[in-house]
């Protein structure tokens, strides 16, 4: 039987990767044995909508604290959510725990080695399943993230706006994905988009695909983007309730935005003028802004200092203010706490 010859473009991409691959803690060098599937899975979940620079430290801390999927699966939810704080998109952390526990309970601590099996796990969609199958298990899988979409859209000068162009970009990537070294190829394409075919000022002169690139003369046009739709804006209030050197923190509902995270008490973010949870001489302490995926938010921060002996019925936990950095607050409430502390000092 004749051996299939990969397209020339595939060989160019792999050759460039062999000479220029990024050194990342969750990767194996080009041509080496596949990395631990747990590391691949963890890194791919962390990297969803997050930069490599932001993920490195979190990956290192997670793998030192929970070196195996069994360790992560056995951990308390609150500990994992606190360790995730600041990385954003907190549904990923909830799915991370759910997935780890499913792998241990249903698969004996071993990740499935096929895309189909991986997609049956919580929080693993088509892209993540393809990436794990290719990188951790050497399966031929078509791995297309934002970097790969950009490379393919430029190389072929795809005029269809995103996201409608996505199926075509998958087809184009499928056409050059090899049957062997699929994991190296997937990572080579990611590296190409992350280091050379960048969103701004692509380094076309050193790109292994410069010859034959249909979009190189107008790379900034691709991928073509659909007109932006303005995000809705919401307002709300967060309450800083202080007593005896401690501040009241609550646990947000498991389902919904920032689910399961510690936070300052706050309203539903549907309007301003919400009633505070306890009567008292509230002080305005400032305002913070935050942009979520689907809306922007302006949060007014109000503060109240209670007498040490004051009774209080709102469910939560009193956290030492001088140890607030250990509470694992999400970014929004870290901003609110900083505004509150600044406002209380100047009051």
C-alpha cells in the first residue's frame, strides 16, 4: 500500500515547529512521547479565552497542589474555586471539578483516548476534545482554535466574515492535517498563529507559509469580522460590611455568573438603587467597572461598619480584612474590595 504523502504546506509547518516550538510546561518537545493527558486537559481548559502568559502561573500552582486528576477530584469545591480566582470564566472551574470527578468515577482516573469519549465529559467541547485526542493520544483530529482560524483565513484569503467562516476554516485545516504527528501539527499551527501570524503586525517575512499566502498583502483584513454589536450595560451595588477587623463575604449560587465564588454581598445587577441587606449609616465608597463576555457592569460600592457586638443574620462568613488576598475573590470583587478599603481610609 502506498504511503500517503502529506501536503507540502504540512511539511513546512512541521519543519518550522521542529526548529521553533515554544517551550511550555504542559508540552512535550517535538517528536517526543506524548505528555500526560491530565496536563493537556488542564492546560486546554485554562487556555480557553485566556493567554499563555496568564495561564503559566495557574498551571504550575494547580499541578503542584493537585499533581494527578485523582487529587483534583478529591478536593473541596471552595478550594479549587479560590485557586482559580483571577483566571476568569468561572464556569470552567466548575466544569473542571465535574470532569475530574467523572474521569475518576467512571474511567478509573484515565481520560478517554478518542474525541467521542472525551466529548462525553463535562466541559469538553469539540475543540478541546480534538486537542486532547491529538496532543495526548496521537489521534488524527482537526484542531482549530482562534490562532489556527487566523492562519487559515489569511493563507486562503477567506472573505466570509466570522463566525460564519468557521466551518470553511475547519475544512481547510482538515485538508492539511496529517495522519501522523497530529499532536505536533496541532501545536505547530497554534504556535504559528501565536508568534508569527499574530492579530496585529504579523511577521510575514519569517513565516514558513509566506510563499503561497493569498492574504499576506492585506493580512490585517483577515479573518473578516462581522460588525460589532454593542454590549448591554448593567448597574448594581456591592456592600462592604465590616465588623471587628473582618468583612462579610458570601458564597455566590453555584449556577450562574461567578458561581460558587466568594464575593461581597451584592444585588442582582439589574438596576441601581437596590436596598442594602441591613439598615445602617451606609457610606458611598466608590464605583468599579468590569466587562463580562455579554455585558459591561458598573458596580457602586457602599460600606457599613458594625459595632463588634452587633447581631447580624445575613448568611456568610466573616473574613479577616488583613487576609483578604487569601479569600480567592474573583476580579470584579477584588476591584470592589480595593475601592472599599480606599474609601474607608479616606472617610
